[in-house]
């Protein structure tokens, strides 16, 4: 019963997300930063709340210097991650082989690791720059900011989380939304439904585990856990993402076997019309 509820819930979210996926590419600068790395981004908060934090001239200079030396590198990494995710989506549709996909996946994980390391060094620098009272004040400001951001936007946050965790194309959603247009046979319907029911609950469990890992990494980063400990947790989270990516590729490969060449081309065309 629980498994069926999970399947129905994920299916609903799956379809809803797919219908608004085009909007997800239009992320704000801050949303892109959160998308690219689970590590907290505090530099913007410090800059915007310098007066509230009562930063002195020395602290303001230290903040300005860090931002000047590292902001462009951080932005470049974010953009590289976003662009590589788009490349992966298109490559999957074009039928990329496993060796090429493994290389792209390594590149993506490497970029995320570099961004995470850069943000950790930023956190370390800021904890040395601010005093204890200012740091506590900053955490209070961050908490308020998170509450305001999430207020009334739960569905949107779920969409962003879904797309962030798995950049792979949502091919099964096309099938579910366009069965009649694709003229699926009874046997094709049975085969695709069997795959969906077999795989969706496992995917949902991994999805929840990745989100939980992201929250844990953020909390421990703010608690100034060691870089090596955080990167170890990041690697464990990356393995789950890799498993999810592999499931999506298996879905693609199975779909190509079940569908005719004409139907597959139609699925790709329909998907591209949404993104």
C-alpha cells in the first residue's frame, strides 16, 4: 500500500514537473547557485546585511577582497554545471553510449566538487572574519530568508529539487501524457507500465535520500565540519545520483527496444517541444 502511494505521488509530481520544465531553465542567479551545489551561499547575505551585522572597515575589506578574488570563479563553475547538464540531457536523447556518458558524468561531478570546495573555503574565511555574535546574527538572517523563500512556494521548490537531483530527460512522462498520439499497442503499454512500476519506487527512495544528504551537508558545513568529511558525504551522495542517472539511461534503452523507430523519434520530438 505504501509503495503504491509512493508511486502515485511520484507519478503526479513527475508529470507536473515535466509540464513546467521549460520554466525551470529560467532560474534566477541565486537559484542557479543553489542548484549547482548543496553548500550554503553566505556571501550575498553578508553583503546585503553588512549594516545589520555591524561590520567594521577591516571586515568589509576582507569580504570585498574575497568576493573580488573568487566571485567570477564561482559564477563560472555554476554556469559550467548548468551548461553541462543541458548537454547531458541532449546527449541522452541523441543516444550517447555508456563510455561517453561516464565521461560527462565524471566532468559534472568534478565541477560540483570544485564548487563545493570553493564555497567551503568561503565559509571558513567568513567564520574567521566575523565574530561570534555576528555569525549568530547571520544564521538568524539566513533562517528568516529561507522561511520567506519557501513560504507559499512548496510546489516550485519540489520542481527545482526534482530537476536538480536528476538532469536526465523525463522520457516516461512523455509516454504517459501522449499514449494516444504514439499509438502504443497493448503489448507496448504492458511492457512500459511494467518497467515504470518496477523502477519508480526505487527512484523515489533515492530521490529522498539525495535531498536528505543535501540538507545534512548544508547543516554540517555551517557547523564547520572538516572539508574532508563533507567531501566524503558529497561522494556518497554523488553515488546515489549516479545510480539514478543509470536508471534513467536504462529506461531510455528499454524504451527504444519497446518502441518502433518512428515512435521513438516522436517521443524525442515531443520532449523537445517542452524544453
